[in-house]
């Protein structure tokens, strides 16, 4: 094949301009930061969900519920253990779904967005209930009241922050 160095370039073929600098462009940095925020925020949120669920699965044994339930009707004892078990399972599975969502590359489809919003809403509602009806704690554990009140707020923020950032970015 012989190359004609004096031939005119074909106007139908577009050759991209070479980059003069090897630094990422501002748009690339913003996208990378948003993806990192998505991964870290949802990763931490999913980890918190799963950790709390796993702790709740051993909570009845750790807090020795059996001793405190002596004399309580068997049906109420069963209901308490069943609700705690079911709550632990649903929060653990939800946390697994959030961890999966953290691995997705935004933008994500509408279902993922709505699911993450629903998880954050759950934590907000749960937090409102625990703020209105705090867990009675003995004096030695009063410090735990602040943690129990902050946890749902932190969880809601971790689940919603990526949604807010991507909504603003796509607008």
C-alpha cells in the first residue's frame, strides 16, 4: 500500500483531538468522586444494616431474655423471639441488597433508587419511633441512649446521600 502524504483527509472520518495534558478533566474527577461516594456511603450503610441484624440475632442470648421472661405467657415469649428473628433476617437481607447496590455503577435504574429510598425511609421511621419511645436503660448504660438515637439518623443519611448527589448531578 502506498501512502499519499499530500492527500486531503476524508471529512467523514473524525479523528479525536489528542489530549495535551495527562491530568483527568474536571468532569472525570467529579464522576470518580461521585462513584466513590456511592460505593463508600452505600457500603457503610449496608455494613451497618448487616452488623445490626447479626447482633440482633444473638441479642436474646446476650441480654439473657429467658431470665426476664419467666412467668410471661408462652405465646408472648414466642412472639418476642419470632419478631426479633424476623427483624434480624429482613434487616440482614436488606443490608445485603444495599451492599449489592453499592457495587453497581451509577447511574442506576429507577428500581434501585426507589429501593434505597425505601431503606432510608425505614431507618427514618424507625428512628422517629425510638426517639419518641426511647429504650429504658439502666444508669450504667445511659451513654448507649445517644448511640441508639444517632444510629437510625446515620443509617438514613448513608442510604440517601448517594441518591441526593446523583439527583443533583443529573439535573
